[in-house]
């Protein structure tokens, strides 16, 4: 029997016999997957000025990374790297949507972002650098945020970006 589970980070629903070990939408660790009846909607929250600015910076970073991964997917040399870049693109877009909702702003349109043409090795190296930057920023944002939800989200995002970092290392 399938049961509905929801991610406490992104809010998306997963149907399965058991909770997934990672959210299939945003990539959050399985500890954030809860039964649908236990899920608590957070949506827009009251943010201090610094947290609001941090969310805006994170949204910009996420949509630029999503655009990069879309470019890398379109220029991938293999089906495997195309699949990886496609999933990373979707997760980064999910992160941007989450952050925009939390900050109470519209999600920006996907910009044009360049990547290496037909060079998976270079795109994976660039992905690695992007993910390192995101992890560093998100941990800083979590540490200085007075809001519990902001701390949770940025720590969860740093964890997800660390998983992306592992992927870029394995396939380089």
C-alpha cells in the first residue's frame, strides 16, 4: 500500500511504502520526510533584514546554478551525465521555489548561464566549485539566522549541496 509522505523542507509529496531516504524533489535527507498527516506548512515567515537578504542571495545562487545545470544537461556527452545534470537542475529549482516562498517573493525567471560545450569533465569541475560556494554560504546564513526555520532550511540545503558535491566528485 502506498502512503503519502511530505518533505518538511520543500513540502512536496512522495507516495511509497516507506518514506524515501532522500526527498525525490529537493534532495533533503530522509529525516525530513514525514507522514502527510504530520506535515506542518510553513510558507512565508517573518524574517529579520539579514535573513531576508540572505534568502534573496540564495535564490539568485539557486536559479543561476539551475540555469548552469540546464546548460550542462543540454551539452552533456553521455546519457549518465545528462541525467545527473537534469536532476541537479530540478533540485536547484525546487530550492529557489522554497526560498522564494519563505521570503515572500516571486521566484525569478531562469537566466541564461553558460557552461562548457561537450565537456562533462569541465562542467563537473564547475559544478564542484558552485556547490562548494553554496555550502559555505548556506552554513554562514544558518549560523547567523535568528529564525529557527531559516536555520533548518539553510542547514538542509547545505546538506543537499554536499550530496551534489559528492556526485560531482564521483563522475569527474
